[in-house]
């Protein structure tokens, strides 16, 4: 069995400022076949979630400069957010309630328990990807030609699939789909997604089209105006 056959396809981020714990967690998670990313602050966690869209986040509750609560709040801003497991060396009952209130689904003590963590990660991954269904049409719209599942993979109405999108690519495509049958300007995309670079929207569309492969034509360019995705009934 080759190395790729041992991969789970689940992306896990570990947020902790203890280097020794990060090394141990990485070894354990990689042994389980997961793709692992590590962050030591809220800003690093946000950057990783934006770029790699981890499915699950293990968040230390007692960071030295920041709090696990702040990390959870930042990660909950993503749609869909990662499944959060709070981990801590503290054994305080009050933290269980606080961590769950902050958005964590599970709570674990340190050191990590391999079998328990494996079950938690698989459950959270399943919850994140199982509701991969097209959004209902609104305001008289026709059916969308595609949609983005909770796993970030583009699904087409005819059953086809495209590559997984990054978080920013997904938000852009989802916005175009919500505004389907209407031309959306590059400036509107920039403002909606909070992009700063003058050509950020065009670059993002280019990357999305690369991920769509042969079906890239579902995002049409209207010269001098912007981009449009048409409902199936209007092709």
C-alpha cells in the first residue's frame, strides 16, 4: 500500500504555543493519516484556515498571549467553520462549559488520547461534509449549475465533481452562485470579500476556473462589466 493510500483526506489544524506539544500532536495526527497544519496564534490560525480550510481544529485553551476563546471566535467566522476540539492541561470543570459555549464540539485533556481523538476527528469531519446539497433557489432563480459542498469540493448538477477550493475561492464562487443570472463586477467581488489588491478578484476567478477544469466556462466573463453564472434553465 503506497503512502497516498494511507491518507485520510482530513485536514487538521493544531493551535498551541507549546513547541513540544505541537511536535507530539503532529506526529500523532500524521500517523493517523491526516494532513496537519500548526499555528501558535489567532492570526496564524486565521491565515491557515483561509488558505488550507482545515476540517478540524485542535485549540489549546490556555495560550500565553491569547486565549482559546479568541481562537474559537475567529474560526467560527468561517463558513463552514472547522469542527473545534478544545485541548488543555488544566482540569477545571468550568472550562468544559466555557469551551462548548465558545463553539467547541469536544473537550480533551492533555496528553492527547489517540483513540478518543481519532473518533472525535472522524465525527467532526462527517458532520462537516455530509450536508453537501445545493442551496434552494431564491427570488425566482433557476437551479444552479453547481454548488460547493461543506468539504470545499465543487459538485455539479449532473453528478460531476471538481477540485477542492480554498476558503477564499469558495466564498467567491458561492457569492457568484447566490447572484446567478446577474453580472457581478470585479469591484463588487473585491468589496464583498474584503480584497485589497486591485486585481484580486480577477486573479481569484482565474484560480477558480483552474479548479473547475473543463467546466470553467460556467463562469462567464462579460467584457467590461464583470462575471456571471447562469441558472441551468437559462443556459
